[in-house]
C-alpha cells in the first residue's frame, strides 16, 4: 500500500522546506506567489513530463508520415483509416484503467504501465508480417498511448497550483515543436531509405531514457489517492470496451456494400453513443453548461482535427505526388502552429474568458479545414493545403489546452483521474469516430476502394473526408460558449 502523503500535506512540507531556505526576492510591490514557490521544487517534474510528451509527439507524427508506405507494403490500403482509428479507440480502455488507478493509488504506477504497453505495441507493429498483425500491434500501442495522458493530467493537478495550469499546458504544446520540425521529415527519410519498420522500432529506443527521467523526477513528489474516490467497478471498463468495439465496427463499414454498410453504420453509432454516456459527465451529450460541454467540445475538436489530419499527408502524396518526407511538412507546420497558439493562450492566462479562448480556437480550426477541403475539391495549389493546415494548428493550440485547464478547474482531488479520463476518452472516441466517418465518406464519395480509384474519384473522396471534419469543427464553434459555468 502506498504511504505517500496527501496533497495538502505534500504542499505543506514543500512550503516548510522553502521557508527555511533563502527565498528569491519577489517583484517590487508583490508578495512571492504560491506558483513561484512551487515552481522551484517542481521544475524537474515538468522536464520529465515534457520528455514523455516529446516521445508521444514524435511517435504520432512519425507514424502518420510513414503510414501510406506501410499500407502499400502490407497490401492494406483499405485498412488505412483502421490503422489510425484502432489504436485511438483501444486507448479508451487504457484511459478508464489509468483514471481509476490514479485516483486510488496515485499516478506513478499507471504511467509506467502505459509506457510499457506503448513499447510492446510499437515492437509488434514494427515487426508485423501482415496487416492484421500490424493492426494488433497498433491496438496494444493505443492502449498504452491512451493511458499516458490521464496520469500526466493528474500529476499536473497534484503538483502544481491552479494559476500555473495554462502555462504548463502551453509548455506541453511547445514540446511538440521539435518533433514537428524533425519528426515527419526524419520519418519520411527513414521510411524511404531503411524501410518503414525502423520508424516504429526507432521510437522504442527513446522510451527507456524518457521513462527513467520521469521516474527520477517524480520521486517523492506525488500525492496518494483521495479517500473520497468512488469505489471501482468493472462496469465502466465494460462500457469502454463496448464503445471501442462500436467505433471499430463503424470503421469497418467502409468495406461493406449497399444497404448493409449503412445498416451497420447506424447500429455502430447508436451503440457508441449508448456506451459513451456512462463514461463522461452527466449532460455531456446534450452539452450541459460547464464540465459536460468542456468534454463535448473537446470531442468535437478532436474529431475535426484528427479526422482531417490523417488525410493531409495522404492528399499531398496521392493527389499531388509529393514524397513522404515533403508531405510531412504539413504536419510540421501544424505542430509548430499548435505550439504557437498554445503559447498565446498561456500568455493570456485569465485575462481572456476561457469560453472566448475555446471559441476562437475552434473557429481557427474550422477555417483551416475548410481551406484544405477547398484545395482538394478545386485542385488548388498544394501549398494552400499546407497553409490551411497551419491555421488549423493555431486554432487547436489556442483552444485545446484551455479545455484541459477547465477540466482541472472543475475537479477536486477525488475525481481528478475520472474527469481527466473523461476528457481523454472524448479525445479518443472523437478522433476514432471521425476517422471511421471519414473513411466511410471517402469510399462513398469515391465510389471505389483506395487501390482502384481514379484521380477524380480520389479527389472526391478526400473532399468528403474534409467536409465531415469541418462539420465537427463548426459544431465546436457553436457549442464553445457553454464551457463556462452557468450563472445562477
């Protein structure tokens, strides 16, 4: 059983130690803030967390760049969307387990377990001889990748004071800059020279160093679970498995024909909605004010961005004959833009209402997707698609972190893991459902599978995918105002 102190005791101990040391002089006319006092002993914790974010970012961007080559080598063009949606949907299971584990035993153990699962999945995918084995590795990888986010959020809530949260989440976004600059280009070059397998296996080499750094940084700095944490029940885990299965079934409808395709799609959507309800705050599906709308808008923004992102490098490679390394520049631009947008919202702090920050971010995301979709539909110069995707990245960077801030603001010690889990589930199911919907839209609009589609059919398919993503972005704009608490 853990013997770590609770949150109040931990903070009191840190403050007592600092009181015995010589403090840094405060700015003129101001007392030293809690944020300043907590920042010094927590600096290496932040470094450790950022190292994991960097690892996750590199893994995500590198694999996305190499995926067209993977599907070509393993004869899995029709499973392109499934290769993305399967790990995202499977991540819901990891999120439920990590959220419950973190609330009861602290976030350290679930963080370690998540990284180990991620590593195993990468190894299986990198060595896969066939597309089904590759998808299996991606599912294991998704469970670990999905679980990582939850303990990171809990660590932020328990180590740092509330006023530092906007800038901490901005620093997480900034951690994507270097992977965005070099990840897609390196992944494209490695995939074209050494082979796509080394994109997956190379990421494994980064895991040990990152995990070791995090372990050292977190030693003695985490609080135990709150005594108010609700009793764990396997029912939520069962709902998470059902939700993930429904989303995967929705993805597979793209390979069905005629009435059966739409019948399965309707049933899968209904089951996914039914399974989602117990996993998110009450009122989420009707966009109730406060935390429920925070979770719903997060789902919609994730659906819009990640549903479109999977097709941006594919568009540049398939429709414009860009090499993989060059097509990855769109992801690079969006990653840097995301960090810049997050920096802006972090600098704004509480000076701008969170609801306004979220809506402005969603508006930028929606506008960027429209530009990319128009480029595909009207065969405009490909640089416009890159510009549009950069705009979408700025919008995500501006609005997305503020939703994380609001989630922690609306949580207490006993439900930080559960609420962070709900937010991560919204991320995962939104992205996975959008990938499934875009895959269905692509096949329906193109009228042929990916391998046999003509250039005009391919263009129609890409455009349909971006229309689906843009619709999700527009919904996020409309509902963004409801993330604030309703005034009595």
